């Protein structure tokens, strides 16, 4: 399963040299993950309200390979690497015209209201295959 999310690099995303500030790649992949989860039919607001559960990033590995620049159209490509009852590992790349600019491996967990790890919702896990 691969999910693609397009976005435009705005001036606010860049540094004085006109290239994307490194931390903004994390914002880009977060937006893509939120839209990906929504596309799977999961309402994160309802999940928190009804089940007291939220998703959290536990770990991220990031490689900055080439710069994105002001006004570039980039695409975040998200794919599932692995899933268990409590953990989801995603590969998320930011690309421009097929060239990988930023590559990451993101480990997500579900947390309950007390902030302790919880099982990923079964309907969510089923939609990943």
C-alpha cells in the first residue's frame, strides 16, 4: 500500500537561501501521515474522544539527500514497512519529479489516555493490508 500526498513549498518553509529548512520535512511527512490515516477511514478526533487513543511518533530515522526549494511541488510517498499489534513502521520519502530528497523511517505507536502504549485499533490494522 502506497499513499501519495502532494504539496507546494512556500516561502515560510525555507531558510534565507531559499531551501527547505530541515525541520520542515518533519512537518511535511506529518501532514501526509494525517491525510493517509484519514484516507483509511480513521477519524483521529473521534478515536481520541471515544477510545482515548492517539498516535505518537516513537522513533524517526531521517536522511537529507537533496534540497527542496521555494515553489517546488513535492510529493510525500508513504508506505507500510511493518505492523504489529502495538507498532507501525512507515517509510516516508519526500520526492520532486521522482527524485528522493528526504527519506525517513517512522515508528508510530498508539497511546491511551494515561500515555501508556495501547494496541493499534483492529480495524486500522486490517486496512493496512
